[in-house]
C-alpha cells in the first residue's frame, strides 16, 4: 500500500518537538522537560512455574484441547497472513501501540539477545548499512549516556507500519543522517528496537510514543528532571533526512553547553578526587614508613634489651656458678683425708700430671672411691696452699660436675666415675695419670664425670 505524504507539522507540534528550546536566560521561564525513565524489561515468560503433578494430571485433557485449538489457529493465521496488513491499512496510518500480551510468535529474549536479533533482522531487511547500533539493552545504553554525558538517540520501529520501510531507506539510512549520527563530535549513542519486542514496547509507552516511526533524544539534564535524564526531542512520522538532521542538531546544540559544563565539572571533581586520593595515599605511605621505622626501632631496642638481659643473666649465672664452685671446693677440701704413711697396708701410689704441667705424687688408700682421687685433683691448689675456710658448708642446690678426666697414658685408659670402683681396683698399687680438661662440647659424651 502506498504511503501518504507526511502532513506539515503544526506550530504547536513544532513547539512540542523542540521541547521549549527557549533562549531566555532565566531558568524559571524555561519549561521543564519530560523525564526519561530507565526501562528494564521483564518478560512474562521469564519465570517458569512447575505445576503440581496431581493438578497437571487433572488438567491434561484441557491442555490437549488447548494445543489443538492453538495449532488450528496458527495454521489459519499462516494461511491468511495478509489480513492484518489490509485491516491496518484501512484503519489509517496512525499506529496503535501493541499490547504486551499480543501473540507475535517472537520468542522473548534477554536485552542483549533482543538487540542482536533486531540488528540481524535489520540487516536482513535493509542490507549493509553504516549505522552503529548499540548491541545491548536500553537500560545499558541509558546508563552509558548518563555516565559519559552523551546523547542517546532512540529509534522505535513498527514492522507493520507502512511508513517504516520508507523511513528507514530514505531517512535513517541516508548518508546525511548516517554521517551525522556517526560523527564522534556529536557524541551520540544509537539504540533501536522493534515494538514487537517487550523492551521496545515498554520504552514506547514510557516515551509517550503515539506515531511510528518514532525517534527520541535522551540526555543528561539534572536541572530539568528529577531523574537527571530527560527527553529533549521527539520526532514522529515520516520526515525528510534534512529535517531529521536539523531537529537532531537543534536539540544537541541546545544542550551541548550544559553537558560541557557538567563534563568540565565532573573532570574537575575527578581531578580533585584523584588529588585527594594521591594525598591520602602519600600520607598512608608516609604513615606506614613511620610505623615501619618505629617498629624497627622498637624491635632493635627489644633485641638490645633482650641481649643485655641475657648477658646479665649469663654473667650472674657464671658469677654464681664460680662462687658455688669455690664454696664447694672449700667444703670438699675439708672432707679429703690426710695422705696415709708409706708403711701402711692397702696403699696406692699415684703420680698425677696436672694440666699446668706440674707432676704431683700422692698416696691414697686402696679402698677409697675414685671420686676421692678426682676431688683431690679438683681441690689441689687449696690443699697445697693450706688456705681453707673454717667449717665451710656445701652450697644449696649446687651439683658439681668435674670438668676434667683422669687417663692412664700407656695403654690409654680413661678412669671415669661411672663404675664407682675403688682406687686400688682401678689403678693397682701404683700408676701414672694425666689430667685432661673436658670441653663443653664433650659433656654429652662423657656422662661419667657427673655430680656426686
């Protein structure tokens, strides 16, 4: 059916399309723009509910009858598919909004897949084109335009409308319109959809679409709308490419200054925020460095204090050990019996070479324990000098450890204290012994020279 030429727009319609582009400097005289809400479609087929088994069993006959009727009606609609076009032509060129519940045979998809399906069908219908359609839902395009302060151009098409094909081929795909939309300086995001889909249908209701083809420009206008996104221009019906571009240019030019100010303000705010974050980061780094230096100083002081305490503890322990050792030697020297005479029976003569190189010859009773021989070597300097404390007492809690061993040189025999034998049994009637010092590393190997 041939499409009738578009009637000239009236003065009131022009004012509506221009959305009150007043040059008055006073904001109070400027009419408020219509808010452009953020539409998130929710298809009715999105939620699937499982019918209880008993109820499904009861409804099975009705379900079969419904399927038979649906298939019959589907076949009828396929055979007489030309009837809706004829009826719509008789009804006039004004397109009535489709109801969301109408049966179109289109499978409901999510926003991204719906956009991909529209772009594919558009290319199949009109061939290759230079338009860069937004490949996601309207809500995502809406958010991107709000975030980047761009203009969102919404194109709504009705495939059943007679002017749709003419509008797309002669206006929307004209080089003048394509070049203007694709110009990066105009900062346009192009989103298009078919009202046969749920998302585009909801958007047409939200934007008060009353005639197809329909185009609307949505932009960030916080001073004119509570949602900060407003519809700044509406273009309905068949329109020449030059007029289409003129209305887009007028709307974009009118609001570009406001967007530039907002963009500059955001850049300034972002720069201030970045500067504040850098200052906070520098402060945190400086604070972390101060904390690290304080921690290191504290650890160094603690290590120094711990080292000093350990040194003091060791010095006190060494001093106490030396004092206890001296007291023990004084006490033990008093318990060593005098040297027996040579004419007595059961005498063992021992020649001892001290660690200093001095050789000492002394007689001991053969039945005396080997510990007495060790005690004599330990207390030899006290016994030889004759200087001893009067009635010394053994130190409390002290366990003496001999730091030397007595060894017969040839053959080498170590006479330790582990066996507890008598001197005569170990050495015989006479013997030569060497005094060998024991290092601290040898303590674990020589457990025979322990406390008495």
